[in-house]
């Protein structure tokens, strides 16, 4: 079994940088082999018990057909799933559908394109578990574009294409992204895809309505990219230091609200290349586009197809070779000669519990239950710091319910000792301690709170909780992205789950990568 067998690709970073470079290396060998008529037999999987299921629930030509042909190259079984006449129309869930399909073949690779975001991550988790429990080969799920989120296989072929034009040098890339940077998933995937270069200079060209979402721009900065933003091609062409590689995307009208769509022609103007621009392009410019182009309003004028500016035809051909390599990897055919770094498994240390030294000589804290002084018991203090009074009351209620605090006890909202803010307190008398599960839940619900254990009128232990690395198992925690597969309205069996971001300020949805401030996760707080 190769290091990539059974792996799913939901986002670009599901392959480590070394794994991406390996993919490019394999792609290069296969492309050369096919172009030069060499013997490519050794690259084929040749196994009819392996099925590649093409589940395209959104339109596609290039991605779907290049995967179909890549699968044919491998001499495996290719199945085109007919979404239009399937039981989706009888309201069957996608999860149930896929669960059934994994039983039909010995090994399955699913290639999915969906409007909902995070679908392949969900299936990887859910169906992966099901397959392991039932002794079925764990299928791979490849994201072929999910809503506005990501399009990792397009990213791999784009980077392969750029590398080809840079003669495989990875020390520096200067790239212009032009068009609908707000809705286009292919440009969102660039943030991660460009990490293979030592130095990245990125020019973002889009009118304000179609600007790159700020969370992606922030990430680009965090990765050390030099980023410049321009409102139109006209504005960009005035500067002297222009990119030689231009990447266009079409206006994603199907993802726009009516308000923006009404201004379509205006928006187009700022990101459409016209004959007057051509003379201003730097020497050796190459134009790329994931395609399709709108035939009525092409972003790149048709006549340029027959000029050296045309980089997009090679780019779309590269989709075929890259996908051959990717299928070879996730099926286990390629990988025995890989000796780079594998994708890192994230570990979640329990670093959210901090012991606070209890100073017995200083002034004693007097905790109460109701009006009675508490001599023995547990007090959860500093609940909901920073929230409003009604929010703290709701939070107290949520904490009591989730932790199952059905004991004789009291709670309330009070001023803190200096009177600078309000806080909630829950006080439970008796020989009672929170267990690990309750502590974890409490940290997720109210980071910053303290848990005081009181025995014989003394605080014998005090812990302060900070935000945990992972929040899961709470039906009250909800991703704000309406198009995320984890939202209950989509009726798929998905539990929402969030990861603390590296800078610890935000929480990222496991499925669609939407970032949230801590409070945003909690519904109705
Ligand atoms: C892109 C996509 O579907 O995201 N197309 C593609 O896969 N080649 C870009 C687009 O639809 O504009």
C-alpha cells in the first residue's frame, strides 16, 4: 500500500508540499511519455475492480471529461453518475447515496462537484468510518469544486502549468489574478497552491464587488506573499512592474446576488482584456484561464487564441495529465518511490486547562450559594466575560444544560470585583467535581472562566480554561456559511466541528474552512 492510497483531496493542503511536487513530477513523466509516444504501460493502474465514480452535481466540461479520460487511461472502470435522474429527486441524502455506491465495487474513487461546500471532507469522515467498520476498502473522495470554496485539482494543474512556463524554477513567481476573485474557487485555492514557491508576488485585479475575500488576503500576507490590489486592468496597466503570468476567471454569475448581477456589464469592463491593452503587456506574457469563457463576453478576446499569449489551451490539456497522476496516487499505484514529507497529522493537545496557583496567605475569596457562604463545593466563575447581560444569562442556561448540572445550586450575573465588567457564576455545593468531559465542554462554551474547588472554606484548586483546539459534539455550534454541508437544512448526517486557527483568534469550520470569531459559532447566544 502506497503512502497515498485511500487518501481524499478536499483542499490543496491535503497534499503536503513534497506530495504536491511528487504529483508534478509524475505528471511530467506521464505527459512526456504520452507526448513522445513512449511506452506508458507502467503508469496504468489496470484494474477493472477499481471504479472511478464521476458525481457532478454541478455543470462541468473540462474537469469531468479530463477525469473520465484520465480514468480511461488507467484502464479502470469509469462510472458517470446520473444526478439528474437519481433518488436525489426523491430527497435522498448524498451520504446515503454514496454509502450504497461504495458497496458495488471493490475499490472506489469518487470525484465530486457540488454547490454545497465541504462535501468531500464530510464523506471522507463519515463513509471512511463506515467502510472501516464494514471491512470495505476506504474510498477516496476528490473535490472537483465545491461552491465558492476550493478546487484543488484545478490548482494542481494550474501550478503544474506555471512551473512548466517557469522552467520548473520555484524560487519566485509573479502572478496577476484577474476577474471574479470573490466567488471564484480556483483563485481561492491559489492561496495554498502558491506555497510551493520561495517568493510570491501576487497582483489582485478586481472591482470592489468582486474583490478577493479578506480572509484569503490575510492568509496570503501570513504566508509572506507580496500582495497588491487593483480595481481594473486599466489601473494595473499603468504601473511598470507588471506580471508576466496572468490568470483570468469568469464572472460567476450563478453565485451572485441580483444586486451585483444588475451591474454585470460594468463589472465586466474592469476585468476584460481588450485589443488596446495588448501592446501594454510585458514581453513574454502568458494568459491563463481555468475556462469556460463566456462566448458573448470573453474575458480574453478570441483572436488571441492563435498567438503566443495563449497559455490556457496547454493549461486545460494539463488537466488530463495531472489527473492521471492524482488517480495513480490515491489508488496506490504511485507512491513507492516517494521519499518526501507526508502531510502532517494535526494533533490536539489538551492545552486549554491552566492551573492557577492558589495563594493561601492572601485574602480569601468568599463564594456563596444563594446567600449562604459555600464551605465545600465547586464554583464556575468568570462566565461569559465580554458578553452582554442577556447573553451571559443564556450562556449560563446553556452551560447548565450541556454539563447536566441538575443539582441544588445557584447562579447569577454579577459585577466583577473591580466593577469593570459583568460575569456569570454557577455555584454548586457538596462533594462535587467536574469530570474531564464537562471541563472540555465548559472550555468550549466559556473560555476564560475559572473552576474553583472549595473544601473546608478554602479554594484548594483553581483552573482557568482557555479556548480548546477543537469544538465538536455541540448541536448549538453552527457554521455561519449557509452553503456548508454541516448546516442542518441540508439534512446530511454531519456534526459541525471547528478547529482553533493557528493564531488562536478564530475557529475554522472543518468542512468549508469558514473562519469564525469564537462567539459567532454559538447559535442564539
Ligand atoms: C472552474 C470551476 O468550475 O470552478 N472551471 C473549471 O473547473 N475548469 C472555473 C469556472 O467555473 O469559472
